[in-house]
C-alpha cells in the first residue's frame, strides 16, 4: 500500500496542475482581454507540458505496475481498484504522445480560440482557416501515435467516450437517423405552433435572475460555483468545491440564456456530486462526455421543457415578464418552447432536430480526419449537409461552420457525445420514473430533491470509476440504446402536434 499511497500523492500534484490550467481556460473565455491570447497559449503550453511529463515519467509507470497486484485483494468496484484500472489505460495512452506535441497543441488551440471568436463575430472563415488547418493536422498526427487502429477517428473518440468506437457510434446513428427524419416529417405535416412570444424583448437582467432562481431550485450549490457570461456556454471545474458555468444572451431568442443555464447546471450538478473520496484523483471527473451530456440534457429538456416543470415555474416567469407574456397561457407556452422547426444554430435546436446537427458535425469530422475533406472546403460541405438534413442554408459562416467553439479548442471527437447523451438521458429517465413514480407531481411543485438524490447515488458519486457503457448497463440493464429516446420524442410531439 505504501507505493499506492505514493502514487496517489504524485497524482494529486498532476491533477491540480490540470485544475490550474482549467482556471486559465475559464478566464480566457470570460474575462481575459483578447490581446492576451499568445501569452495565455504559452502559459497553457507550459502547464500542459509539465503535467504530461510528470504523468508519463517512468516513476509513475513503475508505481502503477507495482500497485497492480493489490487489485486481486480489492473489491473490483472500490476506489483504489477503479483508480488503478483507469491509470493503467491512461498511462499506456499518454506515453504514446510526445511532450512537444502536447505543448504545441495547447499553444495553438489557445490562440485559435481567440481568432475563432473574432472570425465568428465577423463571419470570416478565411481568418480562422489556417488555424483550423493546423489543428486538423495535429489531430491526424495525434491519431497516428496509436496505430494500428480500426479507424483514424477512434483515438479521438476514445478521449471523450472511453471504450466506444467509431463503428459503434455510426451504427447507433444509422438506426436513429431514419426514425428522426420520419418523426420530423410527421410533425411538419401538422399545423405549426406559435412561439412569437419568445421573440419579444426580455430584459437581460430579468433573464439572468430567473435562470439563477431555476439553477438554485435544481440544487446548484452557489457556495461551490458561480455563473458568468461567455461567447459559447460551457461548464468547467477547478475541483468538487469550485464548479463554474457560463451562459449567453441572444436578443432574438429570449429562451436562449434560460435553457443554456439549465443545460450547464446539469453539467455542474454532476461535477459537484462526485464523492469526496475521489478528490485530487483522475476519478473526480465525468465517466464520459456522453454521460455528462445525459445530465445536462436531462435537466434542460426532460425537465426544463416539460409541462410539469412549467406548471410550477410559468406563473413565476409570467410575473417577471408580464408584458412579454400577455395573453399567453401555460399550454400555449409549453407548446411554444417545444416548437419543432429546422434552425441554423445547434445549441438553439429543438429536441426533434438536434441530433441531425450532431450527425452533420460527426460526418464532417470523420471526413477531415480521413483526409477526404479539406478545411478549405468545409464551409461548402457544411452548407450542403445543412440543406440535405434540415432544408436550410446558413446565410453566412458565422451562423454556419463557425458557430461552435469546439474545433478552435481542438475538440475533434466530441460532437457525437451530445446525441449519445440525449439517448442516455431518456434511458436514465425511464429508470428514474420507475423508482420515483410521483416525480412528475414533485416537479410540478418545484421539488427536485429526490431526483437529485437519485442521480447522486446512481450516477454522480461514481465519477470516472466506470467506463460509460458499463455505468449505463449497471443502471439501466443495457448499453446505449436509441429506442427509449425515440419513444419519448414520439409521445411528446404527438401530444403537441396531434398526430
């Protein structure tokens, strides 16, 4: 046990270096002046390089190997057994990546994020193009460190969704896509609902205050977190005791800030819910980005867009915005916030069309990695798929290919987890309703304590102890399955649109 304890001590140092880098990343997207991008890139490069060097040192490898025989005498679900399993895989993967690559990637992505923010505002893809070309080049280099592989995209996907392969994700989407298209066709054949009231002027401070009220009701601990504004909403964690969320405001979409706050609160509740015994270790993290997205989409959509939620909150919302909601009743509001209409922006998309936005991005990422699509042709390919999947074409690149922050941050491999998170959220929801049969009534009275407790026990406290498919099976009895999600969508929209 002495060597295991030594290993844990050294891991905590590496973990807290990563937390320091997260502070710098959060500051860059919230308060840092744009002129600081180059210095910030150098700072992150130094921290990333140092953390990588420490983790991939022969000493860490020897401590892992010397500690592994202890697993035989441990409960396989114990913190230590899970930690050693996770470390063994992480160490073997990280030693394949040169320190110089880690440092350079941190530097170029930090600079690219500032260029992206300006390019997005100006709808200027050519300004961002050379930075994205370098990022794609480095992602191909990164994948090459893990040859042989079944697919060039596999090593990238594994960073965000451990244990899942490109072929498995494509199989899930192949099953899901025609069902979603059929549902959208059924909806578009019906009279459209009215959501004009959502496009009125809602004062920003009122939106902020209501979002804070909802996050508080959900269970967000403001003593261990805060909310700020950013160009793209996100959640980051500096530890179980310090979890940050951001939101953004769109004058033409009054619900944008509210639903992004709900979404990011879902992420933050997960981060705040890790068992304290995991603090300072790699296990104080989400099981995967799909599990993370299952939490954010559950709170944003299954709760935040439900009739039971607004049974409690609509009177409060209408009291805060009486002029904007004059003549709007609860049922009309519920239908309006769930309007299905092909749209340009992924984060504003309705539940029925959202996954098509994700599939589009996944296909483009895979093509970029395979080399069948070059960065210079990305806007044209984006617009063509938008026309094919959603029947609309972006009027400019700012609301098209430049809309997401992920590529500027080098997060190629991430996007599929959004759709996978949707699927997992409903699988969890079906289990929740079995265990908490009066939950809908609780929500209609603004009560979320039993729901949060269920999620804490079944999902949150485990952190990264189990791989995502394993954790989903432990809770639901099956792996990731698209059918519960499709049942949910059909039931919901058949009520709203009457088909």
